[in-house]
C-alpha cells in the first residue's frame, strides 16, 4: 500500500478521474444533440402551425 502511494497512483486517479468524467459527459451530450431534430430547437414550434386538412 505504501509503495502504491509513493508511486502517485491515488493522486493520479484523483486528477484524471474527474477529467475523464467531464470528457465522457461532453461526448454524451454531443451525441444526443446530433440526434435531435431541428423542430426540437424551437420550444413552441407547433404554436402557429395551421391544421392539416
């Protein structure tokens, strides 16, 4: 345990862990944003639409 601590493994994990989490969240957000249709950008897109006849 002391040899692992002296090697800096816990410190590296404390630094790299949050960085990898942030990168993962950004990738998930970009992937989900790419799948959204253009109609979703406008929160009231159907407000002024005429009914289909």
